[in-house]
C-alpha cells in the first residue's frame, strides 16, 4: 500500500505527527510520503488521511 500527498498541503503537520513512520516534511516544508505503508502502519496512515484538513492524502 502506498500513500501520496497531493497538491494543496497546508503544512499543518497532522499527518507527520500522527504517522511519522510514513509521512515527513520535505525540503519545501510540505508533507510527503517517504515509504510504503505496511501492516504495522496502515491504521495510523488511514487516521492521517482522515485527519488531513484539506483532504490531500491518497492511500492505495
Ligand atoms: S495533514 Fe494534510 S495538510 Fe496537514 S501536513 Fe499532512 S498533508 Fe499537509
């Protein structure tokens, strides 16, 4: 399973704080998914997607 942060991230930090195993801030200060989602991180990654205030996280 992969995560993707689409255009429109407002850098609120929610996904990075909820699921740092998958999301981090890039050099531009925007969130990015830097690794694949595993069984262990699936639940928190889904929580991050649901918590994103601008709904720019895709999981598939
Ligand atoms: S939760 Fe959404 S808006 Fe906030 S940092 Fe993550 S991708 Fe960006």
